[in-house]
C-alpha cells in the first residue's frame, strides 16, 4: 500500500500537536518507504529556498490548510515538515512565524542604534534600520522551532497499530 500526501500532512499535524508548539516535527522518507510520491505533485520552491541544512534542494507543496508542506531533499532521504505558514502563499507571515527573522531584526536594530548613539552619530534611526536588516537576514536563516525527527516507516507502523489518527 502506498500512502498519499494527505496521510503525510495529517501525520505531521498530529505529531506537531503531540510534540507541542516549540517543536517542528520532521518525517524522513527514505527510498522504499511507501509514500505515493506522485500524490505530492510537482516539486517547486516558489523562488524561496529553505534554511540551508545541507539539502540538495527544497520542494514546497500546498496543503488544505494555512500551512505548507516543505521538503528538504537529500541524497539518502527526503525530510518533510509543515511550515506554520505556506511560504508560497504568504512569504512575510512565513518569515515571521517559521523563522526568527523578527526577533533578530529587533536585536540587530537595538545593537546598531546603541552603537550609533554611543558613537555620537546623528543617524541613530538609520543605523537601527541597517541593524534590523542585518539581524533579520540572520534570523531568516534560523528556524523558530526545535526539530524532532521521526522515520516514515515508524509512522506507518503506528498508523497500522491504530495509534495515529491520520490512518
């Protein structure tokens, strides 16, 4: 039996709820795992590559909810997770909810403004804007949640045992 994209999405939703708000569930799908790859649709990244985790490429797929199914493609596996907001539908909200861009922007702005003020600069606001841009750029490359990785074959076994609502 091959499991469709809807099974993967429901499993990720349930595991994200079980793991709590500070955890990003990642399901590794390996060659031979019974995921119906055709059910995912075409791989595209909307011009928005993911945070670099050593993956060869990123694929983003829509879901029936506000989140986006995001895949990091490696040589030996594909690691799937749900972004809180689909980056292809709303890149700004995605950046705010799925990365630490806002937090780092505030920190960068504060540091730059303080340094400018201490240095006697008359353009503290300009320095804060530059600091926010630099901090936000670093924050955009930092996930907002800690990862918990599980294997797809373990999810299938859990579903077959009746311990996964997505089955």
